[in-house]
C-alpha cells in the first residue's frame, strides 16, 4: 500500500503513527478494528486553536497490565516483545 503524500508532512507522520498504534492495540472478541480521524473547527482543548484533530479507535482501552508495563520498563506489553526487555517500538511523536 502506498500512503498518499500530503502538503503537510507532519500529518503524514502523525497518521502513520496512529495507524501503527491502532495495529498494536487489543480488541475485544469479534470486534473489527477501526480508526477514525475527525477534524473539527472547535477548540476542544480550549487552548486558542482554530481546529482540533480527534482520533477515535475502538480498542479495549488502557488496562492494569499497561500501567504495570509503564512502571516496569523491561516488562513491555508489545506483541512479540514481552520477554525481550523492549520499552516499545519506533514512536517518534516528539518530532511532530
């Protein structure tokens, strides 16, 4: 799949990171994963912004195991890396 280039490269990175994170999420039995991007002209966070980008995903949500993983860095809950001491993958959101 070729991802279309936008006129705003940081959005390309943001959208690809969101897709990667959605792929890593856990979903309930029988649930078809979905990810929705909604751009609204409202300042949802009340910070003086002219618009807000909202992302909706139907994952199971933050669980106790995730909190435990955050507190014990070598106990990642990432698929396939739980016993390898990883703290996560890629994730360069600070550069956006």
